[in-house]
């Protein structure tokens, strides 16, 4: 069969749709089962598995004879469907954690291999489609990308109608549909098997969905954050998170940082815990309208700002279970706006559990808004007296989690300057973070963030604008622990003498510690940071990363440098939160990826290839390796950047990844008849587009940060479209070149492209954390430049080659 028929194109479309849907679904499941920074591993797993599948086509030619290409694609895709479900059922029972090596990193590696298995079969089918029909590779690659693009949206629809585990079966059904179209030319027997698989997976999805809604899931999550999940009252999945509600484990009313003077001497009031992806927990306080029943709210350090600024217009970022909104009501604040990025949280609080929480949304001075806080604040014409952010920590991964790791646009100088600009003359911005006296790096970084933001806002004496309080943390049994909560208050104008007296009175009454104020400090380091003098040098000299985060390097929670892994004391000091483990995961994943890539991709190719076949192929290796590295570095870096610009991780996925895939598919289709010097010209245009994109993106996103969401989406698409159009040409141009010159090494070069993509998916994160998102992007541009030079060298006119040869001999 020398050309694909219509069913081949349809099969490829459904195959890649299922592949990208499963890849994104894994990010959601990993976020719930493990910690959210595991989510970005999914893209590496997918690329690794597909690359291994491509290598299998090359090193096992007897299993893949050209005469039976469609049969092989049908069987491989059918196996892809079955292993999607099987791999999940195995992975869900793999425990991660414990005090032994295997319980932590060994299990991570095992999960990597198990989840990669389905992608191997997908990789076999995709490789066969793109290497066995060389004259049609541009059209097939275009369909490949368009199917993948639709997969980005398919997962959103799936998780609106079912839960994550059931969506695994639905994804397997999509793969079975692809197997059906591949099997049509093979007769009724094989196509009938595909139909039975499709029907079986649909039945499994429906049955699992109904069982989950009845509270008896049989495919549900088993381990949540390394422990067996306890009984929950309510569960809601979406592309953004998994929301659960359960009875609180606390024996006393919940508090972030309770005063040591607080005594609870009344019957225990029931509370619920609303959790996002099993870890980002927030309390739902039972409230019947009587504020005398919630006295603990006025003993919590996170609410200190209400004591300092009564009768205020308040903006609360991250409403969660409504406790901060309830606190503002308890202090009789004038107006309260609560901004919550997750619509499911708002629905759970105000509708599903509205009677329990007291229907806070019905108070006339309260307004709940479903939006990303920073973009919402940027668009506001009004000013606020208080902007409160209480321990906002994204321990959950969105659908874009595979690409973002730990960015948080709330914790950057760019974000804080927006917040400060929206404060009234008496306005105060307050953030709260965990504080460990023997591990103060995160609070140091919070203070550095406040100081740098004030300096960039035109303040010459930042310390006069900062107050930092701390209280020991009390467990539900009332005993003190060595950790606490630090609350920083940053004013638009210098704190007055009356403000300082009021804060000192509060600290004395509630036994809070004043770590820093304009007139006192209990820590010389904090005093030095808040002075604003030589802040860069001070941060450079500190062994952990306390530099103020920026939009280009928005990893606030990661206070560890990569080299800190070799210093036990720095590891201890840096182990502030679960986010810090991202560094360990990143380092271990980098090692795992390199080793597995070497063993499963590079080694088989080297062992089974005659050296004579590889002579003169250096330019092609450089080309396919360069575009593999370049595409992933550019993709990941722009995903990270657009999370900040668009204000919502879901938008970053739907806009960035969808646009890249759609316009790359159009670019692939447009180059079906381009060869030689014309192809070199297109690659040159790609480099121009990359450079212009790199120069314009930051300027455009900064200039239009206050625009409406629709305008920002349109701008993002306009920026990405020409870039993706030319990026989509690179791979089919390479395959057309190789199909004419050395078709037998096509799968070899597919493996090279896949191996470099796998590594790049991890290295992009390493570069971004160490040097910034821009550095990751420009590294990708450099990789494309190397690829373009290699292509141009291989396609020089014969006369130029002859001159080079004569020069070399001379």
C-alpha cells in the first residue's frame, strides 16, 4: 500500500486525539494522587513512550513488514486502547512515599514506566503513518496535529460530564474508534473486534460514572498524596481540579495562625474541609448568622489587617471555603469582594453547602467573582483599602499543569506592583505564609518581594511601608509546634505612628511577635532586606533563593537552587513546603529521562544499525534533534508565560497549546510540495518569526495586561499563529528530505526527534527555574537555528559542495 486511504486519515485523527487527551488526563490524575508538580511529568512520559514505539518499528523490521502497515496500525492502536485502562489500574495502586528509597524515587520511576506503556503502542501507529507514506507525510502530519489540538478541548468536555478515572475509559474508547478506522481495509473480523472494544470501553465509562455518583466508585483514586483516601461527602472533577468535601479532622475550630491567648471553652462546632486535589485544603465554617459563635476569627493572625483598617473596602484573593469572607464580615467591613479562580469551589461553597456555610453570597455587601485575581484587579477602576491573600498555595495542577510546575503570578514583583497600584491612600496589601524560625527563607523572600515591589513603585524607604507579624502554630490539641504563620502588611503610604501603636497593641494583646516594623526588628536579615540597600547582593549572598520573583521567573515557592541538592543543611533549610520537593522530582526525573532515553531509544538504534547507513547523516541528526529540542523548549516556555498573561491555566492550555497545534497543522499542510532551497527559505522565515515573537511577546503582554479576557486571548492567538505556522513545517520538511535521501533511517531520525523532545520537556523546566522563562525560549530558538544551518548545509548546490571539498583537500 503506497498511499493512505480516507480511513487512514480519520484513524490518525482519532489516534492523536486520544493520545493528547490521555496525556492531559494523566496531569489531572497525577495532581490528585501525587503532588501537583508531578503533573508536568506527563508530557515527558508521552514523548518517551511514543519515541520507544518509533524505535521498535526500526529495530524490529520483521514485526513491521511494509506490506501489512494498516494491519499493524490497527493492532497497535487496539493495544493502545486496552493498555490505557490497564496502566491506570496498575498505577493507581503504586504507593509513593515512605522512608525508603523505593517508596519515593523508585515508585516514581515505576509509575513513569507503567504510564509510558500505552504511549508505546500509540507511537508505533503514528510512526508507521508518518514513515510508510513519505509522499503524503505533510497531510498526515497536519491531521496528526489537528487531532491533537482537538484533544486539548476534548478533556474539558469529558471532565464536565464524568470523573477522571471514568474519563480514562472514555479515552480508551476514542482510541478504539481509531483502531476501527485503521482496520476497515482488513475485513470484518478485525473491525468487529475494534467495535466490541469501543462498546466495552463506553460501557465501562458509563458504569464507572454512575458508580462514582452513587458514592461507590470501583475505578476511583486509591492513593491521595501518598495515603489511602478516607470517605468523602462530595466530589466534583473538572479540567481545573478535583474538589472534595469531607468532615474536618480538627477537634477545634480551624485557624491558620491562632493567638496563644485564644481559649475555646464551648461545645465543638462541626466544620468541613474543602480540598482541591486532596491537599490544597480550606475550611468551610458552619455559620448561622451569629458572629458570637465564631470568635476565633478575631484571634487569627491572617486577619490582623482588619484590626488596622476597619470600615474598609476589602478584596479577598482565593475565597476557598469562605473563611476570609466570613472574617471580613465579622469585622463589619464596608464591602467585600471575593475572587476565586475555581468556579467549582464557588458552587460548592454557595450552593451545595450554602445552608451549612450561611450563604455568604446573600449578604448585600459581599460579591463573589469567578476570575483570576491578578487580571481581575488589573481591570478594576476602583481602589481597595485592603487586599488580603491568606496562604494561597496552588497544590493542584490544572490541565496545563504539565507545563507550569510552580508558577504563581500572585507572587511576583509585576503582580505586587499591580496590587499596590490598586490600593487607596490608606490601603494595605497583606500576604500570609508559613514561617519556621529555623527555616526563614520563604518569609525572607516574601519580604524581598515586598521591598523590590515598593522600590519599583517609586518608594525610596520601603521599610516604612512594611510590618511583619508572626505567631506560633497551634495544633488541634492546642500544643505548640516549631512552625507558625508570618503575615506581612504592606501599605501604599508609610505607616503612621498611630498605625504602629495600634499594631503594637494588637501584638501585645494577642501575643504575636513583631518580626519587622518601621521602628523595630527581631531579625537583622529582615531589617537589611527591608532597607532596600544592595538587595540583589544580599539575595546573592544567601545560600537559598530569596530573590524577588518576576513574571520571567515566577517560582516563588522554590527557594532551593539545583546545586542545593548536594548540601544536606541547605536541604533542611529549604524544606519549607511540599513545593520544595519539586526540585528533587525535577532532578530525579532528569536522571530517569536521560537513562531511559539512552537505554530504550539510543542504545537499540546503535546496536541494530549498520554503521554504513549512518555515514553522512550528521546534518540530518542535527536537524531532527534541533527541531525536537526547539519545539518543546518554545512550547513549554510560552505555556508558562501565557499562564501569567491570560490569568487562568485553562486559558493557557486551550489557547497556547491549541493554537500551536492547529497552526502547526496548517503549516505542515502548506509545505507538502516544498523542497530544497525553498524549504531553506521557509526555515529562515521560522527563525525570523521566532526572533520577532521573542522580542514582541513581553512588550505586548505587558501593554495589554489590563485588557479584557477576550482581547488577551485574541492577542495570544495572533502572536502564536505565525510562529506555529512555520514551526509546523519543520518536521514534514525533514521527513520529505529523508524519504528521498535515506528512507531506511526515517524511524531512526524519528527516534532522535523523540529522544530530544523527551529530554527537552524536562530541561525546559530546569532552564526556566535556574535562569528564567526567557532563557528557556531563546535556548529553543538556538536549537532551531542549528537545525536550519544543518538543513542548509545538506542542501547546498553541488558546485558549492565541490568548492568546499577542494578547499578541504588543499
